[in-house]
C-alpha cells in the first residue's frame, strides 16, 4: 500500500511550519519594538540632562554631566536608527545543526540545535539570542555550508518575507543521512526564487541568498586592498556593499569613527544602491558619485569621448601644475610705487622671478606672504641708496611703508588674488595658454579639443571634477585665520530627524578641520570603489586622496571599462595602492541575465576582446534577444512601441538605453508612454543598473559615440534580466 504523503498532507505540513516560524518572527518584532521604546526613553533622558546644564558656558564641574549626556544621546540615536531601518524581512534564515558526530543518529527534529539569522542581532529579556546578526561568526555556516562541508548544518532554511509576514519557506537539506524522520523539507530553492522576482528602481540586498564565493569576499580581511572581480551580473556591487556592512559590524569603532566612503560611477547608480546599506542597519556610510567627490560640486554632464580621454590622461597633472604657477590672466605686468621721493618700478621679468621664487615650496594660495616679501626685496634692491635714511633706513621699515601705499595694495590684489580651482580650470579655454603649458606633451588637435571642451559650457563635467581636485591640491587653501563659531553641540540640533546627524561627532569635525589645514580632503578609514575599471588615471589620483591610510574594496571588470585604455587605468590604480597587501576574489556566476541574453552579449564582446571574463549564467527563460531594423527616422517611434509591448510582458521595470545624441527624442517618447516603470538613460548611466526588460537603441551609435566603445555596448547588453529588444538602423555591431 502506497504510504507517500498526499498533497493535502504536504499543505498541512507547510502551513504548520509557516505558523511556527511566524510565531518566532512575531516574537522578534515585539522585542524590537520594546528595544526601540527603551532607546527613545534614553534619548529623552539625555536631552533633559543637557537642558539642565548651561551649554553656552561650560564650567569645569559640568563637563562630566555633559559628557554623559552626549554618550547617552549618541548611543540611543544609533540604536534607534538600527531598529527603525526599513527591513524587508528582519529574520530571513534558520540553521538546524547537529553535534557534528556522524556516528550518532539524530532521533528527532527537536534534538537539532536551532539558530535564526537576521539583519540585526536581537536578544530576549533574559539576554538569550532570538536572532543573530548575519555578519556574526556564528552565521557563517548559513552562507558557507555545502553538502561536502556542511559545518554541522543538517538543514538550512530561508524565510521568504513580505514585511513582517512570512510568505514562503525554502529548505536546503545538507545531510540527508543525518536528517530526523520528522524534519520537513520545503520549497524549491531560495536563490532561484529571488532571481525571478521583478526588479524595481532600487537595488535589493542579497543578505538572505549570499552564496559561498560571495561570502568569502564579504568576510575578507579588513586590511589592505580587497579586489572583487567578475563579469556582469555576478553581484560584485551588492557583495561589496555587504562587505561595507560587515566591516562596520566587525570593527565598528575604527570604521564608524574613521568613516566609510562608497564611490560609484554616476548619480543614477548611487540612487539605485542607496537603500542597500540602510536595509542592513547601516546609516553611517557616505555615498558619492565620482562627479560629487569635490565638496560643492555635483557634476553630471559628460564630455564627448575625445575630450574625456584628454582630461583623464595623467599628462594633465603636469599641465595643471604649470597652469597653477603661471601668471594670472590680465594681471598687471608692472609694479610702480612712489616712495621716499623716488619712483621704484618692477617690470614683467622681475615680477615673474618673484612669483617663481614664492612658489618654489609653497602652494599659491598660501604663498601670499612669500610673494610680498619677494616684492619688497626686489623694490628695496632698486631703491636708491642715498634715500635709505630715516624711516627708510632699513628694508623692514621700507617694506612697511611700501605695502601701505594705495598703488601697492591695488597692484597686489590684482597680481596675487586668491585663486579657486574653477577659475584656473577656465583658463584652459584659451588654446594659446594650453599650448604653452602642454610643452609638447599634447598634440595640436588635443590642445584644441581640450580648450574647446572647457569653453563650450559653464557647467563642470564629471571629468572636470578630478581636475578641480588636482588644482585644489596645487593651489592650496588660504591659511585659516579663525575657527569660526563654536560647533561643539551642533550635531544635537537635528537628532530628531534620525541618526545621520550623529556622524557629525567632535572626532569627525576635528578630523575635517585638520584635513583642511593640511591642504588635504577629508580622509576615510575605508574606501569602496565600484565600477573601478571606469576611473581615469586622474580620477584615481582624486579617489586615493580620500583614503591615504585607508583599507580598500575595489570592484570592477576590465571588459566593461569605459576608459579607452584599461591597462593604463589599472596601472594608475596599482601605482596609488601598490604599498598595500592585496586580496583578490573572482565571482563566477551571472545571476542577473538569462542565459539567452548573456550568451548573445558574450558573442558581441568576444569578437573584440577574446579574453573577456565571461561568467556562467544560471537561468534560462526560453526567450532570445530580438533585433528589429528600422529606417533611422522611425527609431524613436519604434522604441516607444517596444516599451509599450514590454510593459505587458514583464512585471517590473523597462530601461531604454540610448546614445546621448538621440536622448531628447527618446525622452519625449517615454513621456508619451507615461508609465513610471519605463526610464530612458544613457549608456554610461546604465552602469551597475538592471531592468526586467531593456530596449537598446542604435547599438552602432553607442559604440561610436560613447567612451569605451564596444565595452560600453557590452555593459548595455547585460542590463536585462528577462527580455531584450534592440532597435537598429544599422547592423554592423551584430556578431
């Protein structure tokens, strides 16, 4: 007689398991609510202590009370932020483990050791763990255990959540021979279920489905440089973000106090990833696009390929150095003062000598005093000896009189103004000056292209930001005369808005002020660079200034490089980070693209880059990419029709990726479609993003008009998870 369970029996077992797991998760959320209320009470108590003190004039005997208040408020605010984070499934995993002694069978499921894994650690009132943080050492088997090295794990369970509700269970039985008869095994695989979900406009974390090779990179040693490589869709970005969260957990004092900086290729990319770290309970990380690394600048405009290649070249370092030390355009070329009955004059050559001597060891904006001394010395040498009597008997007295004359003051203000990096960069719009500063290192065509690019717009481009940063170093900041208003308690003012204000602690302020005084940008304890293959040599110089003593995570794939010479960019990275120990990881599985889409993209890139790193795609949909040919005048209309069609076929987002020159027409078409799930973007802005369906507009134009050429097209062809349509007026790009 057949004793196999019926479908009804299986449904009853699954329902019972769901109810049991839900009861535990409800208990966790209740405990989190209790902890949040407790933290709020502590924060209120801290503020009340502060109000009882006179924070305007702190006496010695009040220091202890104020310190206790600050500690209370800071700790409470950080805990509130951790507990209030937008968690999609606070508890997502469970491990059932045995004693590790394979000689003794496990009689019943209740004999297995049970451990829940979640986004943060939570304990009950008796301080027993209800759920452990996914970054804790005890959670490693959840990601590392396999059937051949099960790390005592008998069953690994993933809890699929929708908010606080469990909607499904996915089990992985690692030791069938050790499994008690009453241990249920449910589901068909958590990873594949996750991969098939529709995409939104922001990246999801993968904390519940981290794979073993990804976990190894996440938990790599903190020191030195961790390089995470791999082809499209391998999860490099999200793995690196989980690594940032892991580092903050494992050494919070170092990395939270020193700061963690995440650098990405574009503002669109940063918006896409901005919720990953908060969803993991981390709100203290700075996220900046490459165009935002210089304070006060938010560059989104992109140069054409030729101008970007020139601006990113390491040759710009010498050109900018010479520009920063040259004469100021339209500055006076003669200094003439009437002093002590004589007219004393310095000509252009003499003024140039003074300028060069003043800049020999000191950046321009800090060399004003050296320039004044040089001018006084040069004027004194030309002052008649027979007049060197009385108040003009020595050079010091002579200098005091000279520098107080209206003629000198007017001259010096025009001859030695405080220079901003932006002002000096604008000087490069004059091809005659650029040619002189180039000293033969740039061709005449490059000189003209650079000058034309600078003149063409008042808006700084992404490539300009690295040049502004370089000029900031060359010019230096003016000496700080006074510290400004007392900011000791400023960070408390915005506490009610969340713990982002907690970052502005006295240690971070002191570090920022010290950095400013030292002519250095603010430094971080850890710097994570995503899409690193796109950084130009000049951008590498800018980025590494943010962490000269930092540890690093560098993420990239040479085959996706938008920099025309990937070897040059890699050499620039190596030269800046060569003193650090290196840990290298390669991710080998493409989880994003269907096998049909990625196989086609691989054919395209292998035609020009035979050794491209192509990972293995793990999903098949049975839908091949579709290529549609139209007259050039019909391209925009065809793209709109394809978008409408794809909206009916996928639940999530549709990306329309288009060459910059065609963007206005495509934007108009997308607006007509009128569905927020459809977005239009440029090839460079598509870096790191993914969509359920992608429409690629004029691939040949993407190759010809985008920095990176065929590599840029390869990026575009690997953005879709389910469906891809190309809209073409030419077919030269097809493999």
